[in-house]
């Protein structure tokens, strides 16, 4: 099914499409995009180190190096350490200990380390359990594509393991152009044959590409927890405090009249991962006049699932910036 008519400029990004479809009362100031202004040196440097160690030593031996690398970032990344402390206080419901804060960094390093093996399809190294697999299987067999709405929690690379269990499952990734370039560079350095199908949301034909993949029965993965800083957002309650989530990804699903499935790949220590699929929304029959309310409800549902898994698996949250800080050019309603 093709998207509803929207202005040409709206096809540049789903967030702009959201503005063309209906005005949003809240817009994030560029300060909310703090994660973009940072070089994210931790992720890039960790991945280079992990790739070097992993390919030469194997997973068991290279994990011994992981503690030293995590300790380095724990000691010399004060901003990330401060934001980790604030998040853990909310997720744990108590003041985090030094052990809690180190474990948070170590989990981040562990998922980056394991990414090398997941990209190379070495799934036998891992004990992977799946929750909600029947939901994914039913959607796949329906022949209608859907959005997989993830977050910067755990490892999205686990989606590859689910693809092995479900023949015919095709997943494209939708992301902003600078992220797409970085991901292609990372994957190319680990496994040149593992380059995924990426839809760059900075391109003018992004919405048409999304519609094409979905019409073929494919899934489109997108991370819905970060904002670029100049787009519509929605106020939600997350871990008991007000936070702001972008409405663009959910509104793109509404414009394209597709279901949205929540997806996380949670790291649970040693070689154990738990993949979660959960229903968020189905815009297949949502009339245009009810779209705004349906999008608001879907964002609330997505936030509730984030809250649930931040509490059950608190060391998987990898937004190492001030996620709850935001300035708005309009008052909250």
C-alpha cells in the first residue's frame, strides 16, 4: 500500500512527513540532540579494540580483555559515568553502587564485543531465547510488512539470529545518513558480506523506499528513542520522570498504515541474550482523522515497554547522555 499524499518536502524524513500530515504541539530544541554532537568515541573505539581482540583470540580469551577496556572507560569517561548514575538511580529505585555503574559500562562493552560474532553469524557461541516469536511468525506469514521499533538497549544484531530461525524474514534498517555511513563502515571492517539493506532517512525518497520494502512483506527496523533535536516530540513518563520521544517514526508507520512491533535484544550475562517482540500498534485500518490520537497512544505504549524493560534489565540502556534534559519552544500541554 502506498503512503497517503504528503508534500514533497515531507518525503525527506518521516519526521517532516509528520509535520506535513498534522502539526505537533511540541518540538525539541537542538539541545536534546546532545548525542549527535558527541563523537561517540566510546562505541567506535570499543568496536575497533573488540574486533582486533575477538578475531585473534576468540570469544573466551578476548572477554578477559573486556574488563580492562570497560575499566578504562569507567575511569576516563566522566560524562557517560554521570549520565549512567542518573539513569541507574531511576531504573534501580536506589542510589547505584560503583559495582552497578561498572556493570552498566561492562554490559555496553560486552554487546559491542559480541557484535563481532553476531555479524559473522557465529550464533553457536550464544544461548538465545525469544519472547513473542509467535507474533513475528504470524506477521511474517501474513505477507504484510511491519515496523520493528527498537531502542538503544541491548543489541539489535540479535535480529539476525531470528532471521535464521524464520526463513524468508527480510529486515531493512531505517536510519539517518550519518548513522548509515558509520554502520556501513563498521560492518565492512568486520564482515564485508554482512552489509545490511539500509534506508537513509535523509534522502528525498525515503518514504517511498520504506513503502517498497513493506509492500514486499519485509520488516523495517528503526530505533525510536532518540531525536535529532529539531523534530516533533511527545512528552511521556519514563522511569517516573518526564522524557520526550520523537513522534516521527511512529507517524511514518501511521502514514504507511502498518503494524508496529517492539523489539529488543537484551544481554543477560555471559553468553545469554533474550530477544523480545511485543505488539505496540496496528495502523492498518486507522482512518486519517484518528491518526493523531492513534500515534499518541502508540508512543505511550512504546514508552511503557521501554519503562518495563529498563526496570527488568537495567544494565542494557545505552543512552550515555542526558536523556531527560530538554528545552521546548512551546510549553507542555
